[in-house]
C-alpha cells in the first residue's frame, strides 16, 4: 500500500504552484532540508511545517506532527500571545513574553523552528514597547531588524516574489503602521497595498493568514481618508466589510463600518453615514467594546453633527 505523506503534499502543492524549493524554504530552512522533508527522509518540526504550509496556503489539516511536552507548552504559549496581541491585552502579553523567554533560554536546540519563535517573541516585545509610548522611529528600526531574521534582503517596502507566513504578515503590517506613525505615509501605503495583493493571491478565506486582511484594509481606508481620497477609502471599506461578512471575521468589522461612515459623510451622503455610524456603534456594544462605542458616538457628533 502506498502512503501519501506530509512531504508528498508539500512537494505536490509547491510544484503545482510553480515555486522552487529555494523560494518556499527561504528564511525557514535550507533547500536541502526541504528536499529531505519532501522525500520523506526528515520529519519537520511543527514550526517549520507550519511556516511551509502557511506559505503554500494549505495550513488546514497539516498538524500531524509529534511534539514533546516542552514543545507543546511553548507552542501553546505562542498561540496565546498571538491572541493577546490581537485583543491588545498588553498586560497578559507581557506575562506570556516572559514565560516564553524562560522556555527559550532552556531550549538546547538552535534550529530554524526556534528562530521563528524568537522572531515572534521579539516582535511581541516591540509591540509592547510601542503601546508604552516608544518612538515610531525606534519601532520601525526594530521591526525591520526582526523581519530580516527570515527575509534578510527585505528592502523595507517590496515583498513581491516572496512567500510569507502568518507571523511575517503581522510584522510587515506593523512596519507599514510604523511608517505611517513616523510621518512616511506613502511608504506605509505601498507596503500595505503589496500585502493586500499578496493575501488576495495566496491566502484562502478560511486560513489563519486571512485574519490580517480586514486589518490591512482598515488601515488603508483610514489612511486614504486622511489624504481626502474618500472614494478610495469607501471602496477599501466595502471590500473589507464584504470579506468580514463572508468569512465571519468580526474583530475589525465595526471599525471598517465606522471608516465607511466617515467616508460617506465626507462625500455628503449623511443619511447613509448616519446608518453606518449606528451600525458600528451597535456592533461595538454587542462585542462589549463600550469605550470604543462611546468614542465613535462622540466622533460622529463632533466632526459631522451626527447623533449615533
């Protein structure tokens, strides 16, 4: 009986998508390691398998990797940290960072999988410092150093020709935000538009990677609004809103509706803007985000004389 292995699946998808071993393995492992994985001569660690399959868009159902208890504990801490950063729960994120760092210090191996864990821990620490008020110039410099752990030739803007993992997309999205925060808006816009196009071409709607898509659209629509390109902002918002509805991505959903309301108001469509503000506020309240709901009410009243 013939068996279809993880390596077979990776090789088949890679060849079908016409990527070389060098392109897929870049920054994750050596091409020779990937060759051994594809030929069933090496069992990949969870981090390497996760990164390879994310780049190929086949993450679902590819978790059949045995882990030691130590690896499982480290992996679970990392997943909790990802969720905390997504919720902006920086208090708990700080505790998770310390717990992960303790385990990394005890880890004997210095393989590629460990490098990716260290990359994400460094990223999380920078996000914590950003939340505490660190200067955008410092944040940008640190994030550029961090992304170059796995994309060493990244020029700061362009990602075309590269395959990306979920964590790399998170870091790149925040590099775009750091450009914006330091006043270099169009560098941020160029990078985020490249990320938008990458996800549209590579990430299935239900994949973990696609979680960042609405956030990228929300950032871009905000920035287009700041530049008074309200039609562009409205278009980006609608793409994001439709995507959130289709794929059940709710975290950024009310923020996109709020951005849509602002664009509509700026275009003089006050009735539609009022409806969108009301929708955004109601969803924020339903999600128990009372502070943001109140901020949205005040913003609509102050800037557009619209009662939320």
